[in-house]
C-alpha cells in the first residue's frame, strides 16, 4: 500500500503544474465538432467505396479524408479510437435492427427432458 501511495504522490508532484489543455472545454468542443463532421461525411458518402483505413478497422471513402484528418488533429488518439469503436458498434446494431428480420431466427427452442423422472 505504501509503495502505491508513494507512486501516486510522485506522479502527482511531477504533473502538478501541467494542465492538459486537450481536455478543456474549447478543445473538447473542437474535438466533438471534428468527430461529428467526419461521421456526417461517412453517412453522406456511404454510397462511395471505402478506400481509407481508420482505427479499429473502420474504412472510409477518400472524400472524407480531410474531415478525418481534422478529427484526428483535434482529439486525443484514445478518444478517436473510442469514438470509432462506438460508431462501428452503433452501425452494426442499426444494421441488425434494419435488416427487416431477414437473418433473425424464430423463437429459441430449448431442449426438453427425455424422461419425466429426475432421480
């Protein structure tokens, strides 16, 4: 316990005067604006062939390259990765919901006991 407390104290003392400016309100707003512009471009250009690779396997068309660069420049790398994962997850869920029941199966049937006696 003492070693962990000492490590936290040491880290805090070295970072006490440093302000992480990318998490302040104006920087977050710029990040969100870049994120929204990029994903709006993805939605608008969804009929184009995706040729560029983003993080977490996200593909996007070349027409969105500038908005992607703005997004990456205004956000922390960990935030970009998080937002890309969230976007992919939401698109995957939406695609499953919008498939019109074509790939969904009927009710799940559980196996029934073969004998009436459980001794």
